[in-house]
């Protein structure tokens, strides 16, 4: 039987009593969230928390927005969304404070286990085994990052996934936990000043072209930190600045633009309800410009807004505060009286205070237990006597007296005691064992999950060697890749490919030739020239159960997407402590070709910026196919850098092309030798082989040539140092700049693998020149390692 509320909801109307309940519930939440912000600032200023950034002033608009958030929807937001998170149930006030205190327990702080500063939200889309939850059974939030506008490209990808789920016939069954016919909206929030970033403009343009269900909410409080809007935005209004993108019904292109005041409760509810419904049903992106928003506490706890706001502005902000305006709205419309509101306000403040105290108590409890245990074990050391017993006792007292202790205090005290008593008594052994236990626990809390720890981690994928027979044919590299991708699209409905020139012409090197015609322009798609949002498209899709192969046409242009890859993709597993994953594959090509911007090999930059992403450096297309096979079985992100000069080289195609896998972090010995170990990857291997054939082998110099296959991970089985034990000479060669990837390989083998112990002569590295490669064949020859230079250095090593 339908209730009165059900009936009124079916009629699209609420009775006055129902309306009153809803409005007062919204007011209670607004006051609670505001109180959380006020308390949070005090906790920072008193030293209990490290830093604070809050969502005060945005409460009303976020409550109105949350009314349109449905299970299956996604948020990609910024660090002022606390009220939106509370209103949707994706977080609560106690979790808000747990994050402020950096509680490393995922039960108390599920967004990031204390790894990100407060205001950085996210829901856990994976279970404890690293498998997908049913995302349609819960509201979802992608994990935030601090870089301004960084959320924009991710939000585009989340919205693009909805389009794929709606348009692709291959996804109609088997993906029920990820989508309901693409009806999910991607909610993106951003501060007005951050719209000055290029990511914002690139995303809006891409959304207008792609027509995806993206709802962008710009919270306009007039400032970017201390810098007023006049320095930020053309015409002083982001909605005016982007007016040229206004949706055109005839063209079916563009973005709907809405303007509403951040303090106007009724208008906010109505505008969001109307606008989001259109986004959801018709996949027309929208920008909501939320104007006249205030920021009562200023930008953050780092400073006071009284330093840069005029007295008149501060008075205006007090008058137009959205919580105050909602209170006035309630009284003016006789929804409640002063006494009722006073009771709600007191109840809300009590709720925020209780949540704060509970979060603080739960943060301290395990630390106090550690202090008690260290004190007990330390006292045992004191009872044993010794010259330092008295000072150890004072250290224990100092630890117990710390009013607001942290884990660092506990570990440091234990270490000091152990250093002061280097003996091997039972008390010292007990303390040492407990110290080791605490260090292991800390490693899990603060250092784990850079990579997947699930059964689908790259390290857990079964190794299937390539198989060849007399019937195995030799094909051009691009033909091998084309056959591989053809089979992949035929057998894996979750795989999509997109990028510049990927669709109609089948990519510039023909790896996808003819496949768009065969599988359709939804699965294999051309994009505009916009690398940042190309990466963002793939990121958002991978967050929603799809397996995008995202193409960056040339390695040199990866720089456009490097910020997203470095700040977002590479850190995702770590900053959520395994709560989210992004099995994104970036396909690109690089190394030797022609000219400064088409022959790049910036591997040092990549491996240092992208820890958390696997870096694959195949020398040929068969090897690349094996790496793709491995990745498509795994749940981790990777970049596969194909060799530009390898597409038309003949290779023997494995009989099991579609099934064989390349193990990551396991080098391959291409040629065994006794005199010198040569370590490299990619195109450089062919140059080294040339040096061996032309100069070294004729002289009787026996070279062991090793292909590392992947730079991240790097030689996990220490095969290279085993080779060095035999040859006692080693050289690392690649075409990155000096100090780049060759230096990285050197450090890994010499330092981590202890290779220095087996050297008879000084180790060497050979890299390209410090400048970008000059144009044409001579430019390549004199800019990057060549056979003659390689041979000369190895000959020098042999003569030492």
C-alpha cells in the first residue's frame, strides 16, 4: 500500500508537512556541516590536526545538488564537497573528522585511510579482495586529488563510460553492476578560480563534442585563494566566458548553461532538478554556475581572509551566508518558528561535537595501546638495570606524558631504548620484536598499495610462453598487432580504443586498420587533439569496469597527459589504500624517428613521475602483444611504448598470439656471453646488436645482451646481477638523456642488487645527448647512441 508521501511523490508534489520535514532536515544538515567546519578549524589551530580546508559557504547548494544523486552515479569533485558527501551518504561527520586527524584505519576513514589531507573524498568501489562491488547499489565518488581542475578530465571519462554503456550493444549484458543503460550522471564540482586551468576548458569542449552526461557545478565565491575574480576570469563570469559553448539543438552539440544564486534554496532545488534530469535522460552536458557563494572561514587554515577582503565584502558575506538565508526562508514562509530552529541548531552542533570527539577517541585508542605496551616492555629493560636505566625510565615517562601522541612518538621512543641498550637480553628481545611488529604495521598503514594486491595483480598473472612451429608465419609488426587487436575486440566486450587517428584510418601505424569498420565507431573511436582529456576518458572508463586502450599518438605528447597520469592514475591504489583501481592501458610509440618532437625517449621523466604505473618497453610488436595479453588479465594501469621504427620490421608470429603473456619485471637474455653484460630495451637493442655484429664479435668480445622488457617493475628476480657475476663488466644503454633511465637501471643493479661487488672495471652508461635529437638520419646518428660509439666504449672496458 502506498503511503501519502509515495502518492505525493508520484504526483510530483509534496504536502506542506512533507515539505516542512524535508526543509528542516536540510537545515539541520547545513548547520551540522557548518559546525563541523568551525570545529575543524579550531582543531587545526590547537595542533590536533595538521591542516584544514573546509566547505563552509557551499552547504545549501550541495544539499540541493545531492537531491538528484542516485545510486550508480559518480562524483568527481574537489576539497570543499563535505556537505555533498554528507547529504548523499557517501561520508559522514565522524569520517570527516577521522580524515582531519589522519586516522590510518579504513574502517574509520574509508576515503584514504588518512593518506590524504582533509576534504579529499572517495568511496570504496572495491571489496577487501580488490574485486568490484556492485556500483549500482551505492552512490559513488571517485577519489579526489588536490591539483586544481584535475578532477575535470576524470569526470569526463566517468560520463563517457555512461555513453559507452548506453551506445555499445556488447555491454548490454554482463555489466549490470556498473550501469543501467548508461543512465548514470557524472557530477563534477570545481571552484570558480580553478576554471582558469586548461583542464577545465579542454573538458568542457570535449563534453560538448562527445555529448555525455556530465554535470559541472562551479562554486563562485569571488576569489581564488586571495586573488579576486577580476584576475581570474574573462568578463568576470565563467558562465559568460563559456557562453559560446551553449547547447545548440540543431547541431546536437554544446553544453547547457544554468545560473543560480548559492543562497537561494528554492531556486537551487528547482534548477538542479530540471537540469540534472536533462543531463541524465538526454546525455547533454551542463554547467551550473553557482553565484554569490560565500566562504566564511576563508581559503584554509593557512591564513585569514580578513587580510585580502574588504570590510564591505566581509559584511556582505555575513549577510548573504547561505545558512543564514535558509533560516530566513524558513521563518518567512512559516515553515518553523524560532524555538524550533534553535532546537535544531543546538541538536546539530551537539551532533558535530559528538562526532568530533568519537573520531578523536578512535584515533587515539590504538596509539595509547602502543604506548602502554612500549611502557611495559621498556620497564622490563629498566628492571634489568644497566648504565642507561635511569634515562630510559625518563623517556618512558615523557612518552606517557604526551597529551596528543602520534605513532612517530611511539616508534622513536622504542628505537631510542634499543639504541641505548644494544645487548641481547630477554627484555631487549621482547622490545625489539614489538618494535619490528609496529614497523610492519606502519608499512601497511602508510606504504602499502602502490600497486594492486589482488589476485589480478600483474605479478599474479600466469606466464604463458610464446609458441612457434614450422607453420608460424613472419609478418610486419603492425600486421601482428592488427591481428591481436582484432581478436581482442572480438572476444572482450569491455575493451575500447580511442585516440587521434585511431578510428577511420586505424591509427598512424595501422595497428587498428579496418577494425572500426568491423566493430563500429563506438568501440574504436577518433578523438580531437586533446591528450589531457584522452587520458581522462580512459581513466573514468577504467573506474567503471571498462578496459580502455587509450592512445597517445607519440610519446613526446604524453607530457600533455602527464599531470593526470602522475597525480591521479599512478597514485589511485595508494591514496585509497586499495579502495579503487584503474586498469588503464596507455598505448603510445616513441624512440627513434625524426626531429625534436617525434623522436622522444623521456623514460627517466616517466619512471620517476609515474611510480604506481607499469612501464612496458617492448623491442617489437610480438613482445608488445604479449604485454597487452598480460595487462588485459590484470587490474593495474600501464603504459606500453611501442618502437616507432618497428612497425614494418618482419617478426615471426607466435601460434598462440592471443594467449601468450610476457612476465613483468623479468628480463630476457637475447644473447649469452662471457665478457660484458649489456643492459637495454626498445629500439636501442637493435643498435647494440649492430655494434656486436660489426665490431665486437669479430674481435672475439663475447657480449651478454639483456632486454629488461619493463622498466617498472625492474628485474625483480635479479637476473642482471647474475649475469654480472659471470662477466664482471656491465654497461647500461638507452636513448634517454644522460642521467635518465640508464642511470635508473644502474642504480637498481649497482645499489639494490649489490652489483658493485662483482665489478672488475668501472660500470658505464651510454645515453643520448642532453639536447633533443636533431632532424634526419644524421641528426639521429649524432644525437643518440650509435653502433660505433657503443663498440668504442665496450672496447675501452675490455682494455682496462
